C-alpha cells in the first residue's frame, strides 16, 4: 500500500469515529425533553426536571465544542507533520530509542493535556459550579494535574520503556513479554490501587463504629461475606456527586463509600447499595473483568506485533526513520474500530453484571431501598433519565435507571 493512501485511511478513521460519536450524541440530545416514564415521576419535581434538562443541554453543547476543537487540533497535527517534528525534537536529545520514545510521548501527552486543561477548567469551575456540583478548589484542580502528570511519567514510562526493550531484544515475540508485564501490573493495580494510588488524591478513613457499620456488618455476616475493610472517601472534596465501589480481592478486598453517599442516603439504602457491590464480588465479576482485560490486552499486543515492524506505518506519518513509537501511533488509530467493538462488548457484559448484582441485592437484602437509593443518586446528579437506546448501547456500562427499576420490580 502507498504510504499516502494509508495516511488518508488513518484520517478517515479519525473523522468517522468523530461523526459516529456526534450522531449518537445528537440522537441522545433529541430525547432530553421527553416526559419522564411513569415509574420515575417521583425522581424530579417540575422545577428540578427543568434544571436537569438545562444541565444536559449545556453539557451536550460543551461536548460538541470540545470534541470539534480536539478533532481539528488532531487533524492539523497530522497534516502539518507534527509527529515528524516531535520525533526530530526527541532525536536531538538522544540516540537511544527508548529515551527517544519516552521524550516523544512525553511531549505529545503534555501538549494534549495543556490544550485540554482550559476546557477541563471551564467544565469544573463554570458548568459544574453553576449547577451546584463542584467542590474542587483551584489548588486541588492543579495539584491533581501535577500528580497525574507525575504518575503518568513514572508508570507509563516504566511500562513503555520495558515494552520497547522487549521489542529490541526479542523482535516480534516482544508481545508475549509485554503481555506478561502488563498482566502483572494489571493484577497489582486491581489488588493495591485503593491502598497506594487513591491516597495520593483522596483521604480514606475506616467507617466509624455506629449504627451504619453495624448494619453493614450484620448484612455481611448474613451472606457469609468477610468484610473488615469498609472505608469512607472524601468525595465531597471535589464534587457533591455520590458513589460507592468495590475493589481488590482476597485479603485486599474492600468497600469504599463516598462521604456524599452517606450524606444523601439513609442507612437501609446504603446497605442496599453495598449489597449490590457484594453481589459483584459473589458473582466473580471482578475476576471475570480482570480476565477479559488480560485476554483483550494480549490480543491487542499480538496484533501490534504483526504490524509494528512495517516501515509503512512510519512513512504514512511522513517520518523517514521507522520506529516503534511512530508505528504505535499509526497502529493505535487503525486499531480504534476494533477497540470500539471491544468496548461495545465490554459495556454489554458490564450491563449484564449490573443486573446480576441488583438481583443479588434484591434476593439477599431488599429491592425497595435499592430503588429509592438509585433514584436519589440520579436526582442529586441530575442524571439523564430518558437516554436514546443507541446511546445506551454504545456508551453505558450500567443499565438505565428505568431498566434497573423494572428489573428490581420483577
């Protein structure tokens, strides 16, 4: 294939992906003004529903602006040979391919993040502030950025450096070694993310003794679930939106409750939400998701090994000297349709798991408090209660509130 043809295939993939997203967003926005289903009439009163509609429309318009600017910036970078320019900057610093790749991606990631920061700032301090969600201070906002950059440089640098070293040492068999190291990293992150990464951004404290902890422990005992790690995270440091999640497995399993969740829901509703999280563990969803992620990663790396050595990938981006990092950029774009299909399958699986976890909570605790808890969470986050089915299919990792309500009422 001619390098120029491949270049325009890459551009076509980028534009097509943008158009698909815009069509789905447009279809979803057409449903913003739909009347609420009868089962969800009690979520919002008339004034609150109008507020939720304003919020959805504002986020939709802002999303069009940010995604359009992002596409234009990306296309300009491709057409103006931005990758060749950054590659030359990196090669002026070192002759070592690993160092060149780290500098190359460091510049790309830093430039991308700097470009997106004003939009992130506006989203946080204008839109989220306007609707009463934002609790982030400007100091926290920029500290989060710095911490994110530092973590990305350390973790991303180590993984990328190791993968390139394996490529240089073993040729096309590098994918097996890369798969191994990424698998170890993924397992360790699943085990220790809450212990070592979360504290860099949030304060976690054990749930204090009292009625709520007693209710949780009574439920855990009833279902034969050892749960001695129940933590409260200061989610209110950044937002009024509430959440709860389960992490780890074995001796490292823990439940984390946002302080906003404890504030918004009563004790019975919190235990119902926790029962849902226990359902994920009991149904082995964490292990299954981990296994699927590992298999998907292996497939991606195997496919990468088939193409990464082809100089056509670098030539398509007008880079004269073929290299792993330039090939990785081209491959990443060309692979995106496959990753899109994978994402659809993962979202479908995730929605199935959510139904199973809801069923577990219903059968081992009760459905009504979970329903009322979900309604409160939707109300307090001004959630879209009438999304377009195609948008749900493409983007939702959870069923809609209406779908969960009907399932829990069975």
